[in-house]
C-alpha cells in the first residue's frame, strides 16, 4: 500500500521496501518501511522539495503534526489512518557542501502488533502554509515530536524513550 503513494512519483529511482523476514515471531517486531530519495541534485533546494513532498502527502490524506527547521536540516512528520491502521511518514532534507538531499521514509505497523493504530491519541495538525518549512523560518520546532521506530515496542522489554513509538 505505502509504495503506491503518489508522493513516490517525486522519487529518484524506485522506492525501497523493507519487510520483516525473520524466522522468529518473538518481540520486538520489525515494522515495514518504504522509502525513497526525493532529491540528490546540486542545483535543487531541499526546503522546496520537502514542501513539495508535504503537499503530495497532504493531497492524499496525510496529516502533518511536526516540523523542525535548522540552518541546513529540515524534517517533517505525518500520519495517515486507513481502516483503523495508522501509518507514519518522515521527510528529512539537508544541504551539505552545496548538495541537496531529501529522503522520505514511511512505516507501517507489524501485522502481529496488538494495536495497529500507532497514533491512538492523534497529534494536532499543523496548518497548511504555517510550518517553518513553508514560511522560511529557521531554528524552529513545531507540533508534537513523535518518531515511529523500526522496531515495535517489546511487551516484556524496556519502555521506549519519550517521543518514540
């Protein structure tokens, strides 16, 4: 499902897909990941490409809940709920030595996770055109910082750090 999201039309090459192919079903469970490079061009602007990807995701039902802008690094996080299953997307952009790099990663819950909704308490949506990425503000962090990790929580293990799921 995730690899068919229209935002991947912006990808440089095919998206990569990582699935849980372990022999053991013991926790912690691995979550599926789909990702792609969205930009690796020296003459492109990572902020503009990230905003373009945000628009493509918003147009397809994704809700952005966190952005962070620093001098040469940008990140934006979103979620989408389909039939009670929630998905996570993160776009990271950076400029290093006049080169731009924008990467998109999406995560899905493992089918064996007891709760398929990774966002049971929905973070507040950031308004279109109001984020630090869309207004050229720097040194800003907006919304609720949540990261959905590759590994699901281990019911018998240590709790995840604050802000991680």
